[in-house]
């Protein structure tokens, strides 16, 4: 008996052998060759490991999973990256392994299917339509006017997202066409919140909302992006948690699910669903929540799927501090080096992601950044001010050449 791990993360982020040390089952990993070096020092903790180039599209991953199942009799398939959720679900269905099914994975991964399942519920949605041709977009604009948003139905990292405000912007976007499946939505004006947590058998085990700084599209203009958790007495906490609980009740959830939902809060005090994913939130959301609640969502989610008992006594029910994170996105130019001065005391996690003399032409997606920070404060107002001050410190102190001025929010 064994656990199959489909991996595309560095060992520093996903030390599976440490997380699953209490299991008596063997560990088998199929992973992107990009991360092989990071696992070299722990190969003896795995029964079997294989590495694949072109991991996202390499069908030999599935071929080897099927062959290895005949040897090891997998009881669980672990896949934490959004791009692998469908792959893992297909394998579970084919091999008869418990966990998230294809029906469930598609309901969370395909934005049109997701909203089709929710459109007759009491969850508020922005008008939308499936797009397979330019004509679909033209008809949608004729019915709903500008502005609209178009994006891939299974897009990740806020890539290939366009907000279209005018006829000229539409004409420019139409030049590219729409290959594959897309979704068009009426643009919603409002602040965006994300809600992250874990549920089991329909019961919320952990759930808490955060509010974004700017939006996930801020990278397009070299503005910072990030988020911070809400204070316990913020009235939106209860409303957002209840909304997510309702959404999960309408969708085909696996027995154990991690979720990352995004919701608009409009000036009219409406809550409108943007989307929900069946995974842990990315970027620095995990460490932000761990700082405030003493819970490692990724680790806990993996352990739960492998049948390891979880102790919830140490998890805080309300935040013990107000934590937040921010990403500094690049503009157009060359990064020559980080600030030489000490970073502010409130920063508890700082990660430099750019290399000296690295050239940028803005970010490619919402995770493409020069540096990231996690900070703590005593209130929502303080944390937002401190996050933006940290961005200002980095941008005004770093060495940057031949680029446009990078503005902070």
C-alpha cells in the first residue's frame, strides 16, 4: 500500500516525507524534473521517485502512475497544484482510488461549469457566458455593455485576463481570437476578498476571510498586490464564511477539501462570487494564515487526505495577530540589486525573488514578483499601512535601471 504524490513544487515548500512521517504507507513521487535537485537529500525517505520534463503536458506521468499502481496499490493520490487537480482526479476515477473525482475537480476548475452549478442557487453571480468564438463575446457585449472581463475557463495566476472598457479595447482583443474555452463576465466594481479554509464531510473545520490589496491584476501595471486577514469583529467575517459554506453545499465536494474563494463586495453591500478553487491559496497566503492562526493549511490538507489524525486544539479560532502579505511586481527595466538598508522590524518573512541584472518587461502573472513580504500589526488599518510602507521602502531603495518608474498603490 502506498501514497502517490504528483508534484511540481520545491522541497522547501512541500516536504512531504516530513508531513507524512507518521504514516505507515510507502511514498511514491512523480515530479517535475525542475525540482529534482531540491529533493536529492531526502530520496531515501521515498519508496520510488521519477522525474519528468515538460511535466504539465507529459502523458508519461499518467502512464507511469497506472503502471506503478499495479505494484504499490495506491490508497491516495496527492496533488496540491491547481494545474494537477484534473490529472489527479482522472487517475482516481480510472484506478478507483478515493478522493476528488473528475466531476468535482471540473466544478471547481472550470469557471463556466462552476457558475452553471450555482446559477439557480441564492449565490449572487455576475452575468457570464461561455466563449468559444469572437461572436460569443460580441453577443455578450451587446447584451451587457462595457466593461466586461474575459479569461480562460481554467486559467491560473491571473494570466490571459483582459478587462475591456471600450470598443477600441475590444477590437484590440479580438485580433488575438479565442482559442480553447473562455468565459466572459460583466465587470464587478468593488473590493475583492478571499476566503481560505478546510472542510470535511460538509463541515467547515477552518475558514477565514482576507481582503486583497489592489487586485490580482495589479502586476500588469507594476503595482503591488497582496492581502491581509480581517479582524474578528469585522462584520464581513461572518457573512463571507457563511457564503462560502453555502457555495460548498451546492458544489460536488470531495470528502476532504481545501478551498480558496474570491468574492466581490460592492458599494451596495452585495457579495458576488468571483470564483472558488478546491486547493489552498497560493503565494504567501499560507504563511499569513499560519502566523495568525497557527495552522499550516497545505500540510494539514495533505495529512487529512492520507488519513493522518489532526489535532485542532492548537489552531486559533480568532486571529492572534493581524497578518498580511504583499508582492512587489516588476515594471520595465533591469533589477540591479536589493536594498542595502535593513528592512522594517514588522517584516517577519522576506523573500527576494529577483536576481541581480535580471531584466523585466512587467510581470507575466500575479505571482511574478521582485520580492515578497509578510508582516504583522494590531489592526486592519495598521497592516495595510505597513504593507504599503514596506513596498515603498523596497522600491525606493532597490537598484533599478533603464525602466519606467514603479509606482506603489
